[in-house]
C-alpha cells in the first residue's frame, strides 16, 4: 500500500515538473549544439572580446588621427582667438578721439593737476614718482605684489625638481645607492664650484660696490631725479647676479637666501600697504595725516615716496635675482 502511494506521488510530481511519460508522436525541439557562439555560456566572453576590440580601435584612432585633429583644432582656435582680439583692438582704435585735438579727454583737469600742483602736494620734484607713488600708489603696490607672487610661484614650481636634481648629485658624488638614503628626508646640498677666474673676480670686486652704491642712489633720489624703486632695484639685482657668477651662489647665499627673500619682500609689501592705506584713509576723510612733505629738492622730502621707493626696490631686486638663480639651476 505504501509503495503504491509512493509511486502515485512520484508520478504526480513528475507530471508537475514536466518529466512525465510523453507520447511517441510528440515532436521535441532540437537541442542547441554546445559550441554555438550565441549561447549563454559564451555571451560573457564575447562581450569582453567586443569591448577589448572597441578599446583597441579607439587607441589606434587616437594614435593615427586624434593627435593630428587636436593639433589642427588647437592651431585654428589660436588663430581665431588672435583674430578676434585684433578685431576688438581695431574697433577700439576707431573709437579713439583724433590725435592732437585740444578737446580730447586726455587734456583734462587730472593731467593739469599733476603738472601744476603735483610737486606742491606730494613734495616730489619728479612728477612721475609723485604720480605713481602718491596719487596712484595702489597701482604700484599691485605691480610689486605681482612680481613677488611670480617669484614665489616659480620657487614653488622649481623647488621639487631642484631637490630631485640635488639628490641625484648626492648619490653620484658619494656613491650611495641604497633606498634608505632616499627616504631620510631632504637631501644634502651639493655645491658645484666653478674654476677660479681671476679676471672676473677682480672686475667683480671693483664693480659690485659701485653698482650697489649706484642702485641705492637711484632709489633714494627717485623722488628728485629720474629713477625710483623699479630701476634702482634692477641695478641692485645686477650686483647680486655678478657676485653669483664671480664667486658662486654659495657666496651670495650667506647674506641673501630664500628665507631672506621671503621675509624682506613680504615685509616691504606689508609696510607699503599699511603706509598708503593710512595715507589714503586720512586723505579720503579730509584728516591731516601728519606726514610732512618736506622742502622740495631735499633728500628728506616727498612724504612717503622715499620709504615706498625703498620697499619697491627691495622687492624688485630680490625678484630679479631669484629668477636668475632659479632658472640657472642655482639656489637662493
């Protein structure tokens, strides 16, 4: 009895799942061959192969045509940008007033104010120095800040490559090949001394003091004669560059290095900003600043123009020497 019930249940479950007895005349669908390319077993492999072929074709297209198309597009976009700028400049030129007309906007009360009362109001005999360091001192501050920012940016960009080159020189010089040396931190400095040039050093020993005195004179007399912080700072930087060529960067490094440049330039810019900020605040509010302009023609005249010229000269001298030292694989 139990076996009959068991056989009945098995037949019932086989009938449910479709494994029951089939008639002899039933037509069954043919089974797919095991190696067909579109079966489920090979679909993943086929998609990966198709994806790899797409990547290969893309890389091949980039190598053969992509670079050429990009360079051509870059060239044409550069030409188009230049043409647009030239067109805008030409349109601006056509809108300018005729040259030499007495009613032109250039001949207004601002220019007359600079010429007629500039010396009395600023205390500077040099009208240009009075204009750029008194009336438009913030413009000059922006120019000095741009120079300092450019020098700091170059110092940051070239600092890493300079340290790598110094590390390679240390390994070559001392014969160190272990990896532990490269993991100890900042590499040691290696100084490359040039061959002694007695003629260059003899001329430098006479020229450097003369150049320094000339640069300081141009800066100090900038409010009296043509000159000022920009030109005087450029002259001072030539003395530092000549010293670096004659005696080596290590000789200059004793009194002017990276720390000296950062502190002197940033301090000069801070003094400049505070001094002119106070002057503009008192002037805008019609409050006496208490800064005497002195007697026109004396060294101690011009109010804040003399100290501002000194600040600009320090920034310019440090920036120009820093550019030379960094781009000539030296150090500051």
